[in-house]
C-alpha cells in the first residue's frame, strides 16, 4: 500500500521510518514539537549483526562509518582527579559510535520528499474507516491514512490513542541530564566521570568541535516532578542534588543555563500491551523505551526498518503492524531485560559505591557487568524473515 503517513517525532525513530517509507512511495509528513532539529551531542552506538545489516540495507553504513568516533575510554576519578579505574570503549560505544545529532542529521538528509514541520504537535486523533483525522496545535486539521507515534518516552500519540502515561511508563528512581558547555581546553579523548553516593557527573571534550564539551549528570531522585522543558527548574534540581560537590561539578552546573541543547529526562521503562490500534502504531522509545540501556537507538532503527518494510509489502496495514510487532517485540524485551545501568553508574549509598568500584575495577567484574546489560541482546535474524 502507498498512502499518506503522519509521523510524530523527528529524533531517530521518526526520521528513519520517514526516509524508508518515502523511499517505498508513501507521502510522509513528520511533525516535531521542538522548533528545529535537536542537536544534543552525546554519542549513540550500534552493535551486532542486526544493527549493521539494517544500516547497510538502508544505505547508511558507509556514511556512518566515515563519521564514527572510534569509541572512548571512561575514566572514573576521585574528588582530586586521581584515577580510580577505567572502562574500555565497548562499555559506552559498540561496533559503531557517533554523535546522536549526526545520525539524526543524516536520516533527515536522506528524507528527500518527506515534509518536516517543526514547532507543532498533535492535539487530537480521530479514526474513521478511511483514515485518521489529526488536529494540530498550529497547522489545520488533516486526514492521514496512517499515524506513527515516534515521539519518545512521553509520547503524545500514545497518550491520545493508547493509554495515559502513568499506565505505560515506570520510573526507575533516577533522572539523567546532558548539556553542552565551552571547552576550557584541558580535556583529552577520554570521558571523565566522578561519583558521590547517588550521583554521577561526567565531562568530555566534544568529538567534533574543540571549542565545546559535553556534561552529563545522573542522579537518584525520589520524585521526578521537574516540569518537562523547564530549564530553570531543571537547573535548580541539579543544584540541590549536587550541592557541595567539588571536582568539576561547579563549572558544569554554572554552564547549564547557557547550553545550546539540554536533554533532561527520567530513567524509565516503557511497556505498552499492544503497539498498534487501528491505523495508529508506536515506534522507538514511545513503544519500548529504556533510558540509558545503550540499546534504544539501535532498536529504534531496526524497528523503523521492519515497520517500513512490512508496510511496503502488504496493502493491509493491520497485517503489517502485527508482523512488525511479532518480529520486534521479543528483541525489545531482550533489550529492556538487562539490569538498569543507573544503579551501577551512580550507586545510592557509600557501601554500594565502594562495592561497585571493586567490581568494575576488576576485569572479570567488568565482563560480567557488560554481559548483564541489555547491550548484549541479539537482534532479530533479518535473513530468515
Ligand atoms: C536531544 C536528545 C538527547 C538525548 N540524549 C539521551 C541520553 O543522553 N541518554 C539516553 O539514554 N537517551 C537519550 N535520548 C533518547 C534517545 O535518542 C532515544 O532513546 C533513542 O534514540 C530512540 O529514539 P526515538 O526517536 O524513539 O526517541 P527520542 O530520541 O526520545 O525522540 C523523540 C522525539 O519526539 C519529539 N517529541 C516529543 N514530544 C513530541 C510531541 N508532543 N510532538 C512532536 N514531537 C515530539 C522529541 O522532541 C524528539 O525529537 C536523547 C534524545 C534527544 C532528542
């Protein structure tokens, strides 16, 4: 079937599905709530045969390889900057690592006929036998044959067509933030990380721009009640959770208000009993997100590929949605099944932190930690489908 498709969300899952559906002859519109393409600069990675096969079939592998960062060592340091232990690049990067913004840019660039609308959002979805009437905050109401919710962990499409957020998203007790700041020139190629019980602060040079650096924060927080997108409230919460800390934390927090793009979210898992309802389907984090699992981006791209392929193969969208979910859900379950890395990255409590340092300071402990993460999850065997 070819027809009109609306995709909500222009990060990774949305633009990947958009480009593949447009290539298959669909008329695709993407609506994104942010005023422009988001440039958050942390690194994402792809690991294993399923990811690489899909990137190859999408015609992206060579371009991505040309942009790969090569991965970076993570160095955990104490208050004075003395090394406690290091983690090899495979902990943060897989077979192919690059900044999220560059992957997003590449996927947008391949979009061809895809129409991107920024600064707008879906406000109502009304399904009828011949399509979905979609109301927007800005644009006039429009009918589409299909709607894809690729709008992340807090998906508006999921909330309108499936279930309210509290029924789908489980908060795991931590919040995470990433932002950019000017580089003072003293950071090398490594990622520097510093813990106090229940908090992790990280700093690294930007892989592309020597004048910029990236800051990370991961912290235990009993109440994730910071209003979404409220930078002042986010800054205040960081100030409370990191109060009195030394190392480079004060300089990182001081730079937060001037950051170009801030990522601030809950560490949470998404579980939705069914990924499609009529002509509406969920994709990426909206369907099966797991913050910090290290698998979300690879899973989102593989899922976008399978969804687009199934829609291109059959004129019956219900069959396509069913096959997509049957193929991807077991893989998503494996990705979500690993231990949440938040507790390992920022153990809450002095004893737990000491124990974590002992485990990760040891090669065997490092190997076990890597194996118990969702990163080891095998993707679907694409040749047998
Ligand atoms: C700037 C940025 C930085 C990130 N940093 C991290 C990180 O440090 N660690 C981590 O684990 N994950 C991070 N993520 C999430 C990571 O990109 C995803 O887990 C993964 O790539 C799957 O992508 P996705 O496209 O399904 O969801 P996401 O990447 O979350 O993208 C969802 C997109 O939908 C848009 N959107 C949200 N609401 C609406 C709405 N109502 N209408 C229209 N559009 C909407 C968002 O602006 C975003 O562009 C980040 C995402 C972004 C956008």
